[in-house]
C-alpha cells in the first residue's frame, strides 16, 4: 500500500521571504524554445537559506564543513513532529515535554505556527538553547522548525546554533507543518551536494511509517 506523503517545503518564488539583507530568489531565461533552440533553460540566483533548507556547520563555524561534505544520515529516517503552537519567543522544554518519551526518534521537528506566514516574521519563535541541549542528551541528531531560524531573528550570539555546533547536530529551518499532526513519521530532506555552500535548499517531506 502506498504510504501517505506530506510536503513540508514552502514554495520558492520571487516573493518568498528571506532574512533581511539576504538574497531573494530570482530567475531569468537564458534560452527559450524557438527556431534553432529545442529547449527552455533558466538561471536562478538565491541564498541557500531560501525556503526549506539545511544549515551547514560552515554557516555558524568558520572552520565548519560545507553542506556538501555533511553526512546525510541525519536528514533521512524516523522523526517526531511536536506541536508548540503559540509558545512565545522561545521553545522551552515545558512546551515539548508532553511528546518526549523513551521511544523518541533521532529527529525532532517542532511546529510553532498555527498557519505559516507569507512574509518575513521578525518575532519568529526559536529554540531555547537549553531545549536543544536536552534533546541532544536524549540522542537527537537533527532538529527542525517551521520558522526561519532556530535562534531569534535579532540574536547576535546565536546561542542555539552554538549548541548544535558543540553537539554536532543538524538543523532544518523554514519547514511548513500546518497540516501535520503530532506524531512519528519518516523524514526525507536531503541537501544538495554543494561543496562550498553554508546551506542548501531541501525538498522536505514526511512519509507515513510502514
């Protein structure tokens, strides 16, 4: 029987929100079907942080690995979606502990929006660094969120990013979890093999467990 899929990636287009100052998506056609040309070919320009994306260690560590050098295991496998809708500026342990138990998978995605926003959110919810530490202590290898960052938009110290740097966790940001119930799924969100990039877009999906 075919297993149900949930596409948890936002659409990428010129109006897709980006972190202030970051490079938005743009596209131009460099070849068009017509006399003497059998194909359409385009060129795209964007920050690798547009849409659903995986941060590389290079994003928050000057000596960190580029995304193309990162092992893929964390981005594929069982995960748990936890709801902390309207939790406030930080996802504290009290907001997610109702879904934590001995069977916790190595991947945790947290939903904070009732409905994903169409534009930039300066008040986005982020992970409290202590929450990330506790998840790492339980064996979690990847954390995800439905906002643009695991740290507050105004943060200059990136405390939660520093935790994933220290604990060697992976991260997914800008997911869309509007239609996803709490529970366990299979996550598939593979980054591109960009050998010098600080992040990569992903086509993130969830699949019902067999």
